[in-house]
C-alpha cells in the first residue's frame, strides 16, 4: 500500500522533468528563431541602406527630368523583388519554428503519455479488488486525451499549411503587381517628360 504514494511521487517528478525538458527545448528554439530573425533584419537593413545610397547618387546625377524618372522607375522592380525575398525568408523562419515547436511538443507529449500509462498499469496491479472500474475510467480518460491531442495536432498542421499557402499567394500577387509596376512607372515618366 505504501508503494502507491511513492509511485505517484516518482511520476510527478518524471512529469516535472519532462515539462522542464520541453520548456528548455522550446526556449532554445525560440532563441534560435529570434537570432535568425535579427540576422535577416540586419542583412536587409544593410542592403537597403546600400541600395538607397546608390539610388540617391544616381538620382542626384540625373541631368534631365526624364533621366530622373527613368532611374526612379528602374528601382521599382528590384525593390519589389527584395521585398518578396524578405517575406519568403521571414515565412520560412516562421514555418520552420512552428514545425520545430510541433515536433518537440509531440515528442515530449508522447513520452509523458507513455510514463502516465506505465504508472496507471503499475498502480492497477496493486489496486484493491473492486477498483477495476476506476482504473478503466482513468485509462479511458488518457485515451480520450490522446485522441484530443492528435486532433489538435492535425488541426494545427492544417492551419500552418493554410497560412503558408496564403503567404505564398500574397507573395505571388505582390510579385505580379511589382512586375507590372515598372511598365506603368515608365509610362508615367515618359508622360511627365513630354
């Protein structure tokens, strides 16, 4: 009879260790993602400053209004392509982080469930006669919780896929609009020069 409290104590300790491992893993992945995001933003800012400086020099060296507008119009496509590339990299970081979070959480939850089931099985061996109904109810509750988690996991994966598709569609539409922009800007520049 004294073995049951000790088993629960050991199970509680194991559960705490599992939760701490999950927290540590997710914290490490969060810092990795923030680091990637900071690196991306620094590289993007650096490239933007360099590009803006070059564009400013070209605009200041323009000798006629038509040349000024042509230089300005010629910058629309590269700027749009850089924005699209940035958004794709940002989406890749977010998607990768989400996938790593899911993978880490799934692994920890599977391990925790395994430990809980082992504990229930061990306790049920030492359970007094007549407690079979209670043990069966606990096992059913664990089974239902696992099924709920699996459904939540599937729904989350579907949501992540939908977000990825929406981001890709938005990037495609932005790219198409940006491809049309230089032609419109050139027409505006020609009309302004005339």
